């Protein structure tokens, strides 16, 4: 059901060294992968003090780049981080990173860290944030899971709530999500549902979640701890244009177990069906019609929405 793999980024392996040439944007310069290094005193490393975006490129179109940059700037504002370039300069740096690496279809990891400082939590010792752009490829789940659907589990680690670290901030602190991913693996699953501190479904470790029931779609409201995913937003738009009503609400596991269909969305995962949760088969146990329709609509729009290289 997934389109054939189209990740053809031009990463030429040097025949003698075996090293793959890749240019990394680091604070205004393009450096070879081996030379792109940051300080051990960078507070991004010392304290996870920083933010990031994961962005896809489809047929030389940087998918919904403006929305990713807007979210990056919102995250920066929340953590009082001044990004040392304008959104227009960032757009140009992202596109140039793709061009330098011959990216046609790929994945961009854009980070802004607090930068180098002294030991101690205070960012006052960090005068200049660092901007890093990696233009590469990614494949998150094995190909057959897109046709057969994922089997996932609910894990004990909770999504942090707005009263702690606001989940709307796409920060470099992913430890709960990493723990959740490890707990899923311990149960033999590739992905995990994370609940919020009230026991409602928030999202998965790096993906938003949707269910389809009696022709309507439901997804956790962002107040439940869901990241306002760009793919989530795209799928809501696509569903509405197909005449499928979408409601953002509280969801419990009960609703997911008893749904007709379930799928996850995310930049890396794109749109992937879920056919089993916590040992309960969802619907007929195979990807449903609404999921398939939205998957097709998503792949139709990806190279038409965004900034062309
Ligand atoms: N929830 C969380 C917690 C995420 O981190 C999403 C949902 C999906 O949002 P988008 O905007 O991508 O539709 C994410 C996505 C990476 C990486 O390595 C990025 C994410 C998750 C995991 C890994 O770049 N972010």
C-alpha cells in the first residue's frame, strides 16, 4: 500500500575510504560529515536544551516547510531561545542543504541547540545558539507493516503533560518517548501508545494516532499531550476534503480497541495502519478503507505542498 521506496539521495561512497560524502550545515557553514562537530559544552548535549524538526522531501519538494518552520519558531519562543537567523534564511539553509547533498527524496533533521556554555543549567552562559541541518534519508518501519499494519502496545511511561514540560514544544528531551519505545520493544512491538497523566491516550512515541469509527475520525486533542503534528494536520485536512468528519477529543484505549480502523501519522512514519493494540484485534485486523484512501491522498499531495528545491 505504500509507494515504492524513492529515497535516492546522492551520497557517494568514496571507493577507497568507504566514507559517504555528506555535507552538514553547522552555524552558517557546510562541512563534511566528519568535520561537523559540536562542543561537549553545548547545552543541547549537557541538558537537552534545544529544539528540533524532522522534515521530509518528496521529489525535490520540502514538504510543508513553512509549517515546520512556524512550529520551530513557536518551540523557540516557549524556551526563550533566539534562533540566530530569520525564517527566510532558515528556509534557504534547508533548501541549500538538500541541494548540496543531491536530495530528491529524503529526510531533514533541523536542530537548534542552546549552544556552548559553562556547566550549570542557566542558559545565560550560552551566548550563541547552534543551528544544525542534516539532509539524509530515513525509513522507520519495515515495508510490510505498511501493507499488513502494525501491532502495538500501551506502555507504562506517560507523556509529560502541559503542567510539566509542554508537549507542544518539540524539544531535545525525548527520554520518556525513548523509554516508551524500549518498553514496546520488550513486549515485541515496534510502537507504543503513551497515555497522559489522566489515563487518556496522548500519542505514540513519534507519531500521532487516529481511529475511524462508523465513518468518522477521532484523534486526541493536543490538550491530551499530542504534538500538533504536521502530518496530523495534513491528514485532518485531507479527511475533511474527502467529506470525512474529524473530531479532536479525549480517547481511551477502549475506543481504540473497539474502533473500525486505526492508523498513525508522522513525518518519518508517514501514514501507517495499526491492526492490533494490547492483544485486541482492531476491526477486521487489516488496514481499512478510510486508512487506504487517506494514505493515497497523502502521497498524492506530498510533492505538491511545500517549497521546491
Ligand atoms: N509526536 C511526537 C512526539 C513527535 O516527535 C510526531 C508526533 C509527528 O509529528 P509530525 O510533525 O512529524 O507529523 C512527532 C514527530 C526524528 C524524529 O528522528 C522526529 C519525530 C519523532 C521521532 C523521531 O527526526 N517527530
